[in-house]
């Protein structure tokens, strides 16, 4: 963008990009002073372009990103003014350059799942003066405006599923239209209207058709229509599923197969497409927690994660989200015991609705499988057992694995009933009973056995966490990762746990707590959801926020912080009602130190005070009581429950009553619920 010139002053001649130079461009001496439009605004849905000829691949990617931004600003519709400078003056280009630029923009629009609704060519707006040295504006009566047909179609067959509606909406061909002068030097400009095709609105699905018939039948008592926006898809129709299992279970391969809709080649082609680090690809072991979007249309058909034209290219998150009526967020967690703390943090902070426990059908379940089951059940997450690698698996080995898993599920600390899924009727049977049942599905990512059945089940799973009910609470954003983006500044990614926020120059927020317990006041400049620009984020969404922070403030950013809109507080102490999990022997008494996970907070803490309580926030049986050791000291052993006051060992954290916690010392030792905060430290 160039600085806007003042009205009546000489507008500066904009420098041409290397790929925008052309023989049709006037000589440098020709002054572009004839104002035809208001100056371009940095925000909004209108973009001005002089001409785009012979663009490089890098330039095309930038233009594509710019068009996506303009579409987001206009809620799916944007306008391009071709042949116009940023200051609103005519660019003095001819018809050929104008038409080539419009053609390029139309192809870019198609790559963004958008269509050109209107293409208007305008001539006789500017003409040479009598001395043929300068140019002058013509009278409005002599201006020629011609509507040309879109080269790739205007998209009416895509925007309307009913053929009759498409015919009614299509533009009638205008008779006696003026004839455009296509000769070289005929000064022309063009107006393009581009609209994004929201694919999830176009499906001839029973949902949309039933709603249309109901509305047509009774227009007076029209029921509240379902919000089908992308933001709503990524919040209220987004089911979050944690994928855990032993190191050789094939978690990354399963996620790669589900999201790409392509089978594995047996040598790891699916997992390499989603892994982040080189050492993960070389060793085949996932070491970091990552999330991947899987989309469904309203009919239950999975959205292919690969480009239909370029099979080697994966669709980005925003492309999947725009094409989907419903999405499933798959969280790929580490399976190796070496990365157990990463897996525990992922389950604790992932806000998962369900968990897929993957088991290698060729080997019996290991102690890590038992540990993962215990971890998910202790957080109240419903589990689904998925047997992988059934292709080529000996029948006796598979039978042994299934028997061992069933035995594991029936243990008192897990208490689930195994249920085999062999058909779609079995899926309908277990829905609504996942609190007591543990569905088991046999799959193969090489042959495709059971994959369609698993996709069907993922589509049918209801959302359990109702974050939309927390929209009226104060804004609370959990920071999971931090970035420094050139040209943008500090960006934090995470999860909106409560409330809603509208970004902009007046969006004042607090980020913290820092090491001394204080919060930094700043402004949330902009936001993105699944790489889609937005100005509003609401509870239940995974989002990125761009913050206006100074250099010194950036150094204080860390994972585990929160972004709040009001009343920031931090504390070093909190009280929680805990239950020590049954399993390996452990003794908990005063000064016991463990690593505590509270949503996105993870820090070492020690037990400052232990007391027996009669109330039971966890809903456990009354037989789980604390014991007394030597010198009448309270001692907690597996199965016991008590109220414990913890103190963080390093720094204050943001904790509030109602948060679920987990503590471990190598292995998970217990779970609990934060009941109160004894001391609150206000922000400085």
C-alpha cells in the first residue's frame, strides 16, 4: 500500500512490480491524475490492482493470500478494481492488459473455491486531451459499461443446488450492449465481484432440504435456522479426539490415512505426511503433540484431505474447514514412554471429548496401553479401542490381543464393557452408552479394512463439551504455544476456554502471569481460526491471537499463560480435593512433591497441608478415606481421598475453582478438582 495523496495534489506514480510491466503501460511521463474512485482502504473487501502480467509463483501465492483476506473481510464476497491506482486514479491501461488481469484473478479465485459473479468492463472514462500530452475525465453520459461473461462460469450451478433456482438467478443476456474497443491503447478498467462458495452449504443433504421445506411450509413460524458459518463449524460442530496408544500402534499412520483419505503403502507414507520434525520421520516416533482437522459433509461423507488436481498437495486447515459441515480435531500424542509427560500434558490440556486407544493387533497390550486407559478414564474421557494392522495378522495373535484388552477394560479402575463394532447398526446401538461401553473396531490402513466404519463412527459421535454455554463468562484464553511472526509480531496459539473477544484497537487484554505473578496489559490486534482471518473468537475454538507487545514483554511470554479480558489474578497456593489412583504403591504425606497439570499449567508443587473432608467433589465412594500414620500424621495411599493444599514451587499461576487437575511423579498418581484459592495476588 502506498501513502494516500491529498485531494487535488499530484498523485505519485506507483512503481511497477517486475512482473507487472508491459508494453501497454503508458510512458513514465504520463501522469495518472484522473481520479475515478475513492482511495483504497487497507481493510475492507475492495482491492485495487493496476495490472498483473507474467507473475512469478511467489507473486501468485501472495496474491492468493491477499484475495483470501479480502474475502474474509467481506464475509465471502470481495470486489476487485482493475486498472485503478491505490489512490483511486485511473491506471491508463488498455483492454488487453485489463482482460489478462481479470483472467488471472478469476483463476486465483477458483483455487480459493470462489467464483466471479460479475465482470464489468468500463471504457470512455478517460481520454487524451487535445494536445495529446495529458488526459482528462469524460462526462458520465459518454461512459461505456459492458457486462462480460465469466471465463470459468459465474458459479450459479454451484451456488444453487436447485436447477430451477439457478436458471431464475442467472443473468439475462443484455441486448443492444455497447461494443467495447479492444484495440491497443483503448483505456479500460474492470470491476470484478468474487464470491466464495461455502461448500458445506451446497450439499444436497437431508438437513438443508428438510429445513428449506419446513421454512417454505410455514413462513410465519420459521424455526431458528442452524448457523452454518465456518466459525460455528469450528466451535459447536467440532469434536476433539485424542489419539493415544503404544509406540508401535500406528497412531500417526491412522491420522494420516483418515485426514488424507488415502491408504498407506505399508512403509510409512501416511505418517510422514503429518509429522513435524525430521527425527520423527527417521525414527517413526512422534515426540510432540499436534492437531489435525478431518472434515465431514452433512451426508457423513469425509472431505478428502488431498487436492483433487495435485495429489501430492495436502489441503490446508482453512480449505478443509470451509468444505466441511462438521469437523473432527484429531490430537496426535506421543506413545513412547520417553515422551510420557508430553502425552499427559496433551490429554490434560486438550479438552478432548473422546479418546481413540490404538492397540497393535499383532501384540498383546503393554503397560503403556493400561496407563493410557487409566489416564483417559481419570479425566472422564470416553474411550474407543481401535485394533490396527489386522492385515496379515495371525488369527491366534489377534484373538489373544482382543482377549487381553477385554480383560484390561473390565478391571475395577477402568470398569468398561467391551463392545465389538462390526456394522453401522452396532454404531447406532452404542451411541449414548459410551459412559459404560468401550467400542472396539478392527482396522488396517493398508487394505482399508474397517476405515469406513471408523469414519462413520467419528461422524456420529456427539459433542460432549458444551463450550457455547460458557460464552457469557469472562474471556479466558489458554496459551499453548508462542510464535514471533515477521511483520506481525508476537502470536499466541491456544484454546478459548470461556467468553468471547472482538479483536481490534480497543481489544485490551491481560497476558500472564509472569514470573513475579503480574500481568502485562496489551491489545489483541487480530485473530485467526484454522488459518482463517476473523475479528471475533468465542469459547470452544482453537485460535491464534496477535498481541501488541514490546521487545521486553515478548521475552516474558511462555507456554501455560492465559489471556484475560478482566480481573487478572495469580496464586501460588490452591486447595483441591484429590483421589490417589489405584495401582503401583505410593505414599503421599505432607511435603510430598509432584508435577501438577491443571489444564495448560504444568509445574512442580508440594503438599503443604492435608486434611480429611466429608464432602466429596469428585463423586467417589465414601470408602475411599485417608489413613493416619506415625505421630498421627495423615497418609494417603492408593484409593484414598482428601483435601490437599498445594503450593507451586517456582512461580504463581492462574488457577480458579472448578479446574480439573492431575499430579504425577513419573507415573500418574492421582486426579482432583480445584475447590478454592486461599490467596489471590492481583495484577501489578
